[in-house]
C-alpha cells in the first residue's frame, strides 16, 4: 500500500495541482485560505501566498519534491497532515507551533503544499 501511494505521489508530481486532491483528500484552494488565516507566511516563504515571507521556517517552494517533512518523516499526505496538525508530537523541539488546525484544514493545507513543485 505504501508503495502504491508513493507511486501515485511521484506520478502526480508530473501533472497539475488538481492531481493531488485525490491523494490528500483536500482542496488546494481551501488550503491556501487556511494558510493565510493561520498566518503561516509569518514564518515561511510560501509561493502564491501574498505576504512578506518569514525566515523562521524553511521556504515551502518545491514542497512536493521534498523527501522529508521536518527532517523526520517521509513526505506523504498522511505524514504532512500529522505534521501541520501537531508538529511537537513528531519533533518535540521544533520551533513550529501547534496552530489547532482541524483534520479537514490539515488535508486542505497538504493539498495546497503539494501544488508547490
């Protein structure tokens, strides 16, 4: 199953952003809105999000092509959802705050981040 999911993600990276909706179950447009609402650009430079772009966290351009999330987890939709919902559960000393995203918001944010190739 993990191999199938990885294959889907690799193949989806070659297509449009809409290819990520089935893999994440999220909506990239709603994810972009959630990213704005939660102020993610205060710490990250995020393509497509109008903000000065923070320098605390890593820039998120090309996120779809990254191998790891937070230097800890393989880059999969499930792991990304876990990370954006509660990063301290994965990396106790991360500077990334737990923002209180719902499961749906986490899926939507993941869907948007996977459009950043």
